[in-house]
């Protein structure tokens, strides 16, 4: 054994203790860590020839790189929909690496059963019935890709083509219809050989809405003359968190032939809060569903879940055919359900968080975040230099400069907010107007944090 490895092996408990100390310090200081860091990263270094041991690696990381890492897991980082990691999920994430399980059924471990149990809990949390099965993937982009891959296979079934063998080209042109799809949907279409240009944007409801006009969707489906299609419904759009009417869209299935995929990346969490659960009414009728867990469940990157009613088609797409991997009768191993073969036990952090805080704890996070978004929305509305671009529907405040909101001026505002180190918001364009989004999803965010964000916005726009 290399001496550096042998040395680390002999001191493994001490080494993990040192890493714990660094992590604990960072986690404690997170709320006050600058939300965004500027400056230049250290210059590239040559590949180390002789290893220096893990203590040196830890010290070098702490000294050279950690100061440039942002507080994006903290309470006033309101960019994208990032959230953070609950204490229990962080512990679960550490143990995922410590146990480093082989998740294939042939691996002789119960780890796969833990993933199955966690998926079943999540299915219940999001109000899905037992007809839905699920698997963990790396994020909502992967979840949308898997859902559309199963939908593509379903199109083959309808048209008498075995897509997993003959390829996507055998389908001919595919129609994917959606109102306000996330950019990961055309990306998935590119990956799947459907092609980004086959996305047909359906008109939205009038009145500053991002939800699809179901009557327009029906006309578009009628125009396909019976050709099967894929519909992507959106449960929580990134700018204004608008929701398609899932029940009305699902009802169209009685008259038109389509695969219904729902991107509920973060909007799916509305199901946890009685006041908002109606927004995802009808989710269970979907053929495939995407929910991101590193967003509003507050588990570390990278974790999302994908659900489907057609596990048989999923296996057709993702079956990893080799005698050494097997495909036993009954529950397929996850490696036959997702793009990855070897996979991390990314269910463990979610399992930890659900055991530690339960449905009620996670509901409290969702409800508090929504209340804080409303509070910031009201505050922004009252500031003379800013105006809301849309009502606060759930957990995102979409706003812009009251006067002359050019891209340049809005970008400058975003930079000024980030430079404060106090808050972080991301630029967007809504209804053709450049603006900013402040997304609440972090378990730590409080009223005091929201007031601090508001003060920064007031100063930067004043
Ligand atoms: C609605 C929606 N879908 C998909 C995604 C992609 O998620 P990920 O970055 O986890 O791939 C996002 C991310 O913001 C999203 O908001």
C-alpha cells in the first residue's frame, strides 16, 4: 500500500473527526457566510505526483478553496430554487459515502430496499397512488429525461414500433406539447433524439399567467388527427410558480391519445400544505412525474425522484442487458430503471430527513417559505424603486425596476444585491420584461432573513 494511504488508514477515525470539525464549523457559520463570492479562484496546479495524505488535502482545501465557496445553502440565497440540506439529510449524506453501497440487487445489501421504502414514502407525500412506481435520479433534468424516455417508448407502443430497438427515428416526427416548459424539457428532447424543434408551445391563459390554456391544448391535440403525442404539464413554473390545471388536462385523455408527463420539480411540494394542495390536484393521473428533492425537500445535491405508471416500458428503455447484471422476475433492480448503472444511495439523505422531521416538519418548511415569499412580495411592492412582475403565487417573488427595466439595469441590480454578500437573486425575463426572481425554499430562512433581503433590495434600487 502507498505510504500515504497506509498512514490514512491507520488514522481514519482522527481524519474523519478533522473533516467533521471543518464541516461543523462551516454549517454553523453558513447563515453569515457571504451568499456570493467574487475574486479569482486559485491558479491551476500540477497533478500531485506524491500524495501528501488526507490531512494535508483537508488543510489545503480549507485554506485555498473553501473561502471561495458561496453560502448558497444558506437562508438568504434566493437564486434558482436551491434550498439547503436539513441536519438529518446532511448526516444521511455523510453515511451514504461511509457505507458506499453497491445498489444492484446482486450486491448482497439491503440498500436497494431502503430506496424502495423511501420512494414509497415520497409517493404518499406527493399524493400519488400505488400505480406509480419510482426511482431516484440525480435531479429534475434527469427525471424529466427519464419521464420523456418512457413517453417515447409509449409512442412506439401506440404506433407499433419498438423504439428501444429500432431507435427514435423509427417513430417519425414526435409532437411534444407544453405551455411553459422548463428549459430541461427541450434539453431532454435533444438527448432523446426527439429534437428540440419538436416542442410545440401551446398558448397560455390570459392575464399574466404561465399556465397552459387547456382549450388551446385541446385544439392542438385535435389538430394531430389521432396521432399520439406527449404533453408536458407544468406544476410550478420558475418565474411565477404557476400551475397547469392537471385535472382538466388529464380529462383530455378520454378523447385524445397522449402521454402525460408532469414537471412538478418544486411545485409538487404544494401537496404538503393543505392551503396549496389543490394546485396539484390531478397529479396522480399523470403517466410520469418529476419531483426534485434537492429543491424543496432540502436534501443535498444530487437527488430527484421520477415516478411512472408504466414500469414495464421503463424497463424496456433502461434494461441493462448483460448476464452478470441479470433481470430477475419481480421488482427490477434500479439499474434497469434509470440512465445510471452504478448509482449512489441517494435515497439515504431523504430517508433521514423524512424519519427526522416527518410530513409535518417538511410541511412547516413549505408553509414558512410561502409565508416569507408573500412577506417579501408585499415589501417589494411597497418600495418606490421596484414593482412586482406577477402576484406571489407560492414561493417565488418575480419583480423588476419600477422605472426603465432594461436588461443592463436589471443585471446591475442583481450584481449590486450579490455584492452586498447579504442576499442573492437571479435574473430572468417575464412577459418580455427583464426582472429578478427571489425563490424561497431553504429550511433555515426566517422573517429576520427576509427583512435583511428587503433592506438590501431597498438600498440597491433606491
Ligand atoms: C420546473 C423545473 N424543472 C426542472 C428543473 C431542473 O432541475 P435540476 O437543476 O435539478 O436538473 C428545474 C430547476 O430549477 C425546475 O425549476
